[in-house]
């Protein structure tokens, strides 16, 4: 996966396309190389568990999801994003219009 990512970066393509292609190749080769797939899965799950907080494992979106909170959060996130882009453009000397 790392090799495919580096190859894409070397060719000037976004790196995640290489990782995506390698993931598809590993998934397609499941029957031909079961040991390789098990190795990749083991590494992926180990990395995932190290990079995520244990609190995410107890997340229950079916019962604890609030539409009002989601909409408020989405509105706030969009406002902060738009404001930061506007401020960055103004600081860079861009004018509106």
C-alpha cells in the first residue's frame, strides 16, 4: 500500500488513490492470497485501534443522535469555515467582487 501511494505521489497523483487501488487489489486477491489478506487486516485493525480513542468504540448513533444538535453543529462548522476562508482571503489582499 505504501509503495502504491509513493508511486502515485511520484507521478503527481494524489497519494490516497494509490492506497485505494492497493486496497481494491488486496480485496480482489482474497481467495488467491488468504494469508496476505489476514496480515493486512491484522495490521489495519491494530493501527485503527491505536489511532482511535476507546470512546469511539462505544459510540451509538442509532440511539444517541440528535437532529437538532447535528444541524446546529453543521451550521456552526460551515460558518466557521466560511469566516476563516474570508478572513484568509482578506489577509492575503483579495478583494470581494
